């Protein structure tokens, strides 16, 4: 059975969209529904590509608003790490389900995640219907026992994610947390293992000046160069933040085809001191994405909110209102400026990952839709979310929301007690 969306606007004209086997089979003014099609009446909406959240820690929804307004290390040491010590695998399942609901409601169709118990996150993604690149965060102190434990954790995570990866919507990766929490020896092992298993890499990079200074003091190299020496920079790598990257590092990332996921809301909330140098990165040809970061450092997963902050923060930092026009900011947020992020488009042959936004919502009337989606709207304009041809929300209704909210509330209360 096909799914057909009728009467939606695409680039200003009314079209139908036919979906077969999770792929857009046809799109255009002549596409109509036939007898046994499942039909979504798209009148009053525009069909647009879904958002791709390029950096998050989904299950941290359970820690939303837990320890706000604290310096980073105080927050980690006194709040997050003690709470995470109590984390059970099922907490990650329900925290990720909560995150998926928030993402579906705000038009995100795919996300890049780094969190504990990734097989539970995979189960949640499978049940929720989204797509995700998933990985366990890897840490070690450089001690031989810690290095062995990291290797076991990494291999176990790949084995646990493999069955979900075979099912199609989940992609496995390895996620060394950062250069300041993983020893160079382990970074090298992760680089070789990612290559051997042909999986992606997801890490934090150049988030703070201290990270850069400490890395130079310890290794004589800046973090980007260290990652490259360890074989971690390639076209299947996503590095989050990148606030303190310099011009030669941007050239290196462009050469390697490595994606930078900028996370401006998290960076400003944690006051890291500098915006990601978007203008220079874009000019250098670095693949780019936009991430929210986790719910405890944002505290929202609404990419429509973050794309506005992204555009405004970049204009402000560069003293240039012409930098990063709305359509380009949307392309970054939709994952269309990185082949690894797999941003979709509403075209024949593309994966059926799209959303319908209500064009009658007051905040998108009147004017240019792209500009309104960036500067005026938030995720509440999303009416319908479709991933791999499956309708995850329509009329803003998602099945089973109350059960997820109840479970998440109870688990968050236990963890943050
Ligand atoms: Zn992060």
C-alpha cells in the first residue's frame, strides 16, 4: 500500500507526494490518490524536508532543567555524573523515547546521538520510527585496565547495535567523548577499529579554549591535529562544537570531509566564549550540520528554535547581517550540507523523510516560507512527520505519548533525587 499526501504546497505550488517502500516514488501537481492508498490531506500545509539534529545526547531529556546555570565542571561533577551513576538501561530507553516524541513534534527525522546503553537508544529509535546514528560515549584515563575496558565497551556497543543497523534506520558509530577524556592510545585504537568495522565516529572537538590549551600542553598538538594523527577524521566523522577551530584546522576538516556539528544554544548556555567560525568553515568547504546538544545543556530539542539562534548568533559574531541567509541556515539544519548526515529532499527517489508545516499558522503568514520558518516559527508549526514512509505524527497526534511521559517522569525523579 502506498502513502499519498495530497494538496500540500511545495515551493509555492500545490502537489501530491506518492511514497512507496519508504521512498518518494512521485511528486508533482498530477499525483493523486488511488483506491487503496493511505491518504494524508495536505491542504493548508507545505511539505518540507525533515530536520537532522547533528549532535545530541537524547536520553538526557531525563536531566532536563537539572542543574541549570552552573559552570560546566561544577554541573558535571555535582549533578550529571552522580545522577548518571544511577542510570539503568531502561532509563535510556524511556529518556530516548521522550526525546523522540519531542523531535517528531518539532519535525526532526534523524539525529546523531552519543549516550550510554546505545542498544536501548536503538530500541527506542526503532519503536519511535525515527532514524539515528548511535554510539556509546567512550572514556579512559590512559591506564592499561581503563584502555582495555574502553575497547570492550566499544566492541560490545557495535555488536549490540548490529541487529538494529541491519533493520535499516539505525547506523552504528564509535564515540570517543573528547580528546580530554580519552587517551591518545585509545583514540588511535578507535580510529583503527572504526575503519576496520566501517562505522562512523562522533566526538566533541574544540568546545572550549581550555580543551585546546590543555591538549597543546600535553601533546604539542591542537585537538584537531591529534584526532587526525589518530585516524579519526574522515567523511563518516561528526565533530560537535568546533568553536575554537582555526583556519588551518578548518582546511584539514574540509580535506578529510569531516562534518562539524555546530551547537550554538549549548555553547551560549555554557558560555564557551566563542561562536563556531561558520563563515570561514563554509568558505573552506567543511561539511556542516546543526545540533541541539543534550536536553540538559539546551534544554530543548526543537531544531526550529536552534536554527534561528544559529543564524542570529553567526550574524552577530561576524558583525554581518548578510551572513548565513535563512535558506542556507535551513539547509544546514536539514543535514543537506553534509553527505554523512544524509539530509533528505522532497524529490523522486529520496527517502520519504519529510514534514508538513501548517502554512496557516499566524507566525508563518505572510511572507517567504524559508525566512518565516527560521526567524518567526518554532516546531509547533509542524503538523505531520513522516520517516521512511511511515507517518509518525499527523494533526500533531502521536500514539502512546502519555505512557512515555509517565515513565520518563518517574525515572527522572529517581535519578535526580
Ligand atoms: Zn555533547
